[in-house]
C-alpha cells in the first residue's frame, strides 16, 4: 500500500533550488532527462491527445484533474488516487484504510465518475522501480483479486490471466516482466498475460536491464539456467550460479566451483583469467582480477590490463574508468580521452553527447561524440522527437540541436503560441514573429508547457498564464522548495518529486 507515486513529467528546473542542493543536482537532472518522453511540445502529438490526467490535492483531500486543470474526480478522498496511465481514465481510489491492519478497499472510476471493474475484490496498478529508485506502473495491465487469488486484466477490463496466483509482482527494474507465484513456485508472464516461464522455479532473476536479454531461473535444487523472452530454454538449469550479464548469447556461469564464459551451445569462450565479469561486449569482456578491472578479448588476449577501480563501456571504442577515486574516459588502446578529474561522467544516448561533472562545480561540461568540449551548462531536457536539448547556461535556458547549433524557442517549440523572452534581466513573452505580447515584467518565467500554461514569477511568488497570455492565476504561490515548477490551470506541481501531483496550496 503506497500513498505516493512518481509520474512522468517535463518541467522547468528551479535553478536556485537546484544550486542549493549541490549533491543532488546530477540525480535531479537525470530524472528530468530520463522521464521526459511522456510530455512533448510536438504539434502532431497535441492534436492526438484526448485527455491527460493527474492527481490533485486540495483541502486535505485527493481528486483528479485533466490537462486543462478541470476537476474530473472531485477531491473527496483521503488517500492519493492512483492513475496507472495518465492518458487513460482509470482512477484507483483507496478507501477504508486501516494502517495498523494494512487493509483497505478500492473503487475504480472512469472520467465520468462511473465505477468500473467492480466485480473484483481488489484492483491495483503494478508498481516497478529502476536502479535509481524511479517508480513507474506497468503498461496496459492491472492486477485484480478474487477471493485469495490474483489475476490480470487490461485497461478495458478484459481478463488476460485468470485469478489463480498467490501473488503477481513486477520483476524489479524490468519492463513487461511479471512474476507469478503459484503453490510457492515462481513463473513469469508479459504484460499481455502470455506465460513466458511456467510456475515451477524457486527464483527468477533478470539479465541486465532489458526483458529481451532473457531471465535466470533457479530450480528447487538450487541449479541455475537461462530462459529467453520467447520462452525458449537457452541453458538448462544445471549450473551452480549464473551472473546477470549477457551479449550475443554469451553467459557467465559457475561450474565445478569455477567461473567461465560460455555460449548458448555451452562451449567455453573464456576461463581462468578473471575473478569476475561485469560486462560482455561484441568481442570484448570487461573483467575483474585482484579487485581491479580491465578488458579481455574473447580470444583470451589482454586488451586493457586490470588496473582500474571501475570500468564500463560508454559507446563505440570508449570506456568510462575510475582511478584514484576520479572518473575519466579511455579507449580500447588504454589512451586517456578525458582526464581522471570528474566526479561523474554520463553518455546521453538520446542526443549522442557526454556530460561530465566535477566535484563542487554546479555546471556540467558538455562534449560531442568526438570528445570536443562545447560549453558548460546544465541539461534539463532532451527531446529526441524534435531533435533538440535544453541547457541552462548564462542564467537562462538555451536550445541546441544535436550538432550543438543554437536554436531559438520558435524553431524547436513548434506547437507554442508564445515564447519566453528576456530583456534587461526581466522576462516577457513574444509571438512567433518576435513581437512582444506580454511586457518584460516578470523576474522569472517558463515556456508554455504542452497544455498551454506557463509559470510566471513576480515579487518572489509564482502564478500562471495561458497560451493567449491571459493570467490564469495571479502570482500567489511561494515555490521556493520546488525543484521543478509547472502549472496546469490554477494547479501547480507539488514539491515532492516522489509523489507527482498538482495542488492549489
């Protein structure tokens, strides 16, 4: 039972708040980058959206609003309403909560406030969480209970797995992979109810972070094997242990007390030259020996001597390495590409560029894929659909395409009617032709979000305008504690990132 949920969003970072929390800045930035995909300024996407829904909180009660800020479900509930998919009108309302007994009932409503899925004793969204503790709900599927047993339905209410399981949970960090427990044994199905692994195993683990890599299974005799997502047995359950590492159907297995790398035909690829394997690439394997990391070819030839505290593949021929507590980048010839002077280095696959952070420095260094430094800034959004990213630099937001060419807001925010403009330290709004629509009177402001609202700050407090420039709510909210600032009508995003909802308080 959970009172708070994390949802996807794309909002402006409150840079003063971010800078006040230096140790958390990288986490905050990556959170925004990683979850931006649900919201976009693309015109075509706007025309196809029927409605989006979000929890709202007012007068100590919970309800639901749509993308216009209109109340869809009246705020009359004591617990936060679960919305498994912001584009679907399926709202799970918790009632009769007894925290001591850990019991509750639910009522599921649609946008017409009509009860649905009422023929089940319990209906729940299926939570999952990644390694960074970002939570999401499994797509297109709900867990239902009849009597003592659980099954699955889709969002239309169609039963896709009969209620005959002791429990159904998400395989942690892996999408489209649901663990089934029956008669104290585990199996696995996908989000459409297709059985991938029968319920006959003691344990099921993921390989890597993608369901397409397959799964490690452990039988009642504590023997390990591998089953792929197509339900095919790749390795019989006969090994003492299998590491969650794979590539090109190569696996790291323990047999007769020794670790080795084998292929799906169970031929030995590599053994005796390592104490651990952390990553398998095309023809290279990142290994550990004496607690130091290096690279071996699949032929057994040493490519990079084990000498680093950490080592992982970035892209192409490049590796992220750690030496004496600092990160740098090397190539497969062990040549230093970026010096070992960073506290964090990340490759942004979406935009094909690199972010590097130094200890105690608020901004990030941005490099292209040829390791040429472009500038310092803070990336707050990557939009792969429209091919741009947004950077906070020189005390304002700027836009760049993936060639690091600066673009205007009008060039990238093609669905907007107003565009943020700064003059003499104040913010206003212009139209597509650059003509001033709202004078430069605000001390801070945001671009229009996908629903046509922008946040504006005056005398230290925030309010909102709509896409015509009309004031929706005059500045009246102190959002000093908000890391992200966003409005839908009169409702502003709450300060708690772990519980994504809108409030008028």
